[in-house]
C-alpha cells in the first residue's frame, strides 16, 4: 500500500505556453497507424543548456512543431517544418550526425522517413536524400548509437508491419476496428551506418539484422552485456523481442531467447511497446522494463549478472497485477521523488475499443482512453502510487509518447506526454525539498555533446557510515517513439556528499572523478579524471 504523500505531478502545460495538439487524421476507415500516436524529443537544440521540445505530428496535412525554451516558456518556431509533407509522423531520434556540435533530428513515418540537420541555431534543413536515409514503409522508434565504434553515430530504425490498406478488421460486435500487428506481415528493421560527415549507407545485411523480422515498436542501444561493444534491444509487438548482441567481428546476433528477454516468464511473447534499460533494483546492473497490452501486464526483466542474462521478476517486484488491465506505451524510469530509488511513469491508452469514459474526447477516441500510472520504487520493489501520481495519473486520455527532463532546472524531473488526437501535456514535478540530487553530463572534446553509451556510477554518503552506489547510462533512445535528454539525473535521497563518480566510456576506458557537493550539475570531460 502506498504511504500517504502529496501529489508529485502538477499540470503545467499552460504555464509553459505549449499549445500542440496531435492530429490523427480521418478515422472513418480506422487506419492502423491512427491509434498508435506520435512521439516527442526533449533536447538542447540551441546549446543554451535549457531543454527544448520537438513534437511529431501525425497526419501529413499538419506540420511537426519545434518549441524553444525562452524565459521559462516554450515558444513555437515557425518555418522549418511548415507546409504539407508526405508520410504519417510516428517517432523521432536525436543525434549529432556530423559532429558539428548540435543535435539533428531523424523523424520516422508511415511513408518515407526524414532527416533534418541543425544549422547550429535551430534552423533545420531536410537532408534525407543527401544523407541517404530515405527509409520507406512503417518505421516506429529509432535510436542513434555508434555501433561500429568509429566515432560517428549510426542509426537503428525499428519498423512495425507491412501495411495492407485493403485489410479491414472488426471487433466482436462487428464494428470496424483498428487492425493489430497480427493482421499484417512483420517488417524488417534497418541499420544505417554513418560513413562520416553525416552521410549514411544501408548496413542492415552487413550487421546481420536482415536475418530476422518483427513488429518493432520500441528500441534502445547500449552495451547490455558489459563487453565493451554496443548492443541493441527491440521491443516487438506480439512477436518475441530481439536482443542484438554485438560479436567480435562487429555483427549483431539475436540472443534474446538464450538471455531470457525474448518472452515473459510463462514463455509467451507479448505486445511490446515502450522500453527502458535502467538499474531498477539497486544492484548496480541494468534491468529491462517493457510496457504491454492489457491482459498481459508490463514486464520487468531483472539482470542476473554478466553472462547470466535476465529473468522475469515482474510479480516479485510488485509490477504485474496493477498493470494487467491497462495498455502501456511510453515509459520513463527516473527518481521523481529523489529518494534514491527509480520510479516508473507509464503512459496508457487502449488500441482496441473498450468502455466509453466521460472525459470530453470525441468519438471514437472516448472508447480508448485510460489513466496513466506511476509506480514508486523502493528496496522491496514497486508500489502503485495513487496520490503521488497527481495530475499525470488523473488524466484519462490516449497517451503515447513520454519523456522526462528537468525543464526548470530545479533538480527534479518533469514529464512531457503526447496524446492521440489530443494535446501534449507538461507535468511539473514537486519533489520533497529535503532530498538531494546530482546531474552528470559525460562529454568528450573529440565529440560533440553528451557521449552516448557512457556508463556512470555515483557513490555518496547517506549517513555517518553508509555509502550507496547509483548507476546510470547515457542514451537518447527508449520509451516509445521518443527521445530523452542525454545527461544523467540521480536522486540521492538524504545523502550529504558525493564521494566519487566513475565513468566507463563506450570503448571500455574507465575514469574516476572526485566527489563533491550534492544538488549540483557536473560536466565530466573524458581525460580529466584518474584512469581506473
């Protein structure tokens, strides 16, 4: 049972000046993509250290929208994404493709994906054809990562299904309904290798990914087996998940089955949507958490240690029964209350017609709306929060994309969520004032911005003789169709001092940096610490 507490989340959409409304387009024929929603990116577009916001629009008749943060409000930028475009917008990945110091955007679509290059002042140019990234079909989530360790960000694009517009689906009463993945053939994911300077080549076959297909919806990159090479995990919808482990020769081999993360503990594939990789049980290893369809429960795969894989610990950690009745999409694992334990925020919304709810949504969307969920973490696992969920949990909409970031730079993480055919919303976090925090941004002078794939461990004093260790990894992928800020945020509870910070860089080089005060921002540059 949840301990009494004040609400953590307060809606602040109007306070921030955000006025984005997702447009799903005409739904008379119930096109499959319309119910899947669109994602968002929180990133520093102009290098001023404030987080800016990019929102992917659905229907091609409306533009994607970019908002820059100015004096504590989001101001929409008009010009770069205006005008009708081809394709139905889905997700967005953020990465510096040409190492010029600013963040570029890759937008996935039902149709041809688009790549927008940042000119350094948040002016974006469509360089899709020039860069060689015109992936066609139904792309969903994408993630930038340096797969071949050459210093240039490559791109993994998860793809959903091969649409058949002639296919019509109906529910048990005979009414037209959105088709699920079982109605179509699975698509093949795409790997794009950066040849240097921001031009790419299709390396799907070269990396070995062409050997498998799946209905991919969520994706993240990291060295998940701790061998110094970048791996890729894909959450598949109704198909077994894929864990692409990089081999000595640089190819990727799917080892999800042998490592225990292809299906749930009962041996069944589930409808994977959102995914995160974080230390969720406080043991210093990376666990995996996936959101799923109603009647399946979400799933937490607990890391058993190097070479031992993962096991399904969903029930043991209190996450199974409370999530069975909901359909989860976007997910964030973060310490919202700064007590030293990561919590889980989940964006929910049905894909099959359910009971109508009186929330003001027009038909047919009122048949698909659900509340969001917040689970608070602790040493014994997770507890479903009711009061603490505040405005985030009280909202009953079709939520999809979800990202956390410290919008107001007050030390705690706020939420931004997108909704199908509805407004994007901002939820400000009001964490306990006696809890401390630390933000760590690992950078390299030879590369621009946060180094993706870095592993950071923080040791702090939490009492006269008590030391605790926190683990975090830098990545912009994960959740669902969305991209998060790269810097790492640690809640430290009542820790009085940081004793040390250790960074393991993507190539395996490790450095130790001195500790210091709590509740501050730390930028750690490669080469400035002591080699470990």
